[in-house]
C-alpha cells in the first residue's frame, strides 16, 4: 500500500495529525521530484542530444555573424 495514502489519524489522534500528514506528503513529493530530476540529469542520450543542439546553434550563430560581416563595410567593423 502507498505510504502517502495511509491515514494519519490512527498514528496521531490529536489535532496535529493533519499537519503531520501534509508534511509527510510534501516530503514524499519533494523526494519524487528529486529522483526524477536526478534521472533526467543522468540520461546520457538526452545530454548528448542537448550538447549537439547547442553546438548546432553556435555554428548557426557564427555563420550568421560571418554573413553579416561580409555584407557590411569591412573596414568599419
């Protein structure tokens, strides 16, 4: 059974049960977010694709700048 779905009233019958349950659910959500983020950063194929797309963008910008320089007045640049 999922620990996030367990009722907290049986564990803590006082008024802080709702707050304790919310804290547990929030902690679990943060943990899952961290695990997903870590797995995204460790995905080698995704990182390689990102690096290649950045290199492609840098080449395109360099080509654009070179074209702009060639079409303008050389001594003034």
